[in-house]
C-alpha cells in the first residue's frame, strides 16, 4: 500500500545531510568548495538521488525498483543543512509510466537543484556491449592517484566483488532519514536505490584515489532488483573524457552483475578536475 506521507503529485521535504563524517572527496568537506567560490561543502549526489526516489518507491514499490530507466542531473550544489523540497509528477501523455522529480532548495532561494526522469520504455534497452569488456585484475591496496593521463577510455578497472548487506540499507535509511519500511522487510529486502549508485563510486575508488570531483549526472538502467544478500560483481569502464572551460570531465560505465545476470547499468558523469582546484589546494598547503 502506498505511503500516505509520500505520494506522486504531493511535495515532501527533507533537510539535506552528507552521509559521511570524513569524506575522501574534498568537495564534500568545508574548505576547498569555499575557496572555489561556493557557499559550502557539497552534499553527495548519490544522497540527493536517494532523497528524490522516496515518492517513487512509496507509490510504485518493487515494480520501479526492479525495472526502470532513470536519468538524474545535478544542477546546483546543495549544502548540509539545506531544506530541500521534492516534487514528483506523472508526465502527461506518456501513459502514466513516466515520472519526473524536481528538487528545489528552499534555503538557496528555491532554486532548482536537481532533476530526475524515469520511465519503463518499450522496447527496453539492450545490455550495452561495454558489459562484455574484461576487467584488468590486480591485487593489493589502492595507492595510485587518479590523473587525467592514467584514466584510459575503454580500459576497464579491476573488479569489485561484494555481498549486499542489511548494513547498506541501514546506512542509507539513517543518513537520509528515510522512513519507508520496504528497506527493512525480511532478510531479502530491496536494496536502497542510493546504494545502487554508491556501488559505482565504490567501483572506481577500487582503482584510484580521487581527492576532488563533482557528480554531474547519471543514467541508470535497472533490469532486475538488487536485494540484500545478493553477491555482486561491479565492472567499471571509462567511456569518454573531455575538457570544457578548464574542467576535466569523465563518463564511466558500470555493469552490476549478480551471477551472470546484468542487473543494473549506470553511465556516471562527473568533473574529475575542477578549474582552480589545484591552485587552491596548493595555496592551502602553503598557508599551513
């Protein structure tokens, strides 16, 4: 039964919080963002995505968690403590199967901070051929810093293998103050959608150390719902990189498998080197 608290067509609110106390990405901590002219640390894009899914999950349940194409764009920074409003609407003329979510930041002049659109297209997209790329396996701790030169398009990172656990859902429901009961129903509860995107971040930090980056957008193709207890294998492949206005951009592809089945694919775009970040960091070091 859909939750009366979160419904399609009715706004809901949250106070944005960053889920990590000591983030490795310096854009998610005070210091570097202010030096670059922003008003504060950025809340993780994956967390913002998690906030935006609540009415969809409450209304559509496992049907949406198990099969959907989702496009999310992050348009303006959201800082910890900002009051955000999510508005979820059905798109007219598309058969009731397409929905949009707008996130407005009431702390920052009601600006539009993020947009999400989701549907179940027919025909459903085929699995991308990049899913067949072989990972480049190696062992040991991650010690190499990500640079523009060592990210090679088409060259896969090493595999990330893990088993999804109830602690993953506990982390996100606590961090996002998400009170939907579906994430705690039984030993095989559905995985929180925020953690689906989190697997992509875990996939690329399993290869490189990256100290500052900004999540711009993601396109997720969900083929089968991931559940607590599923063993998963994450394949990560850089697809495209480019420079624009002195920012260095990267799109990576991730295939999340359980067994031999591709359960989800994500095309994840971020700025991996921000204009002015190196000089700001150098100035910070000099001032110590």
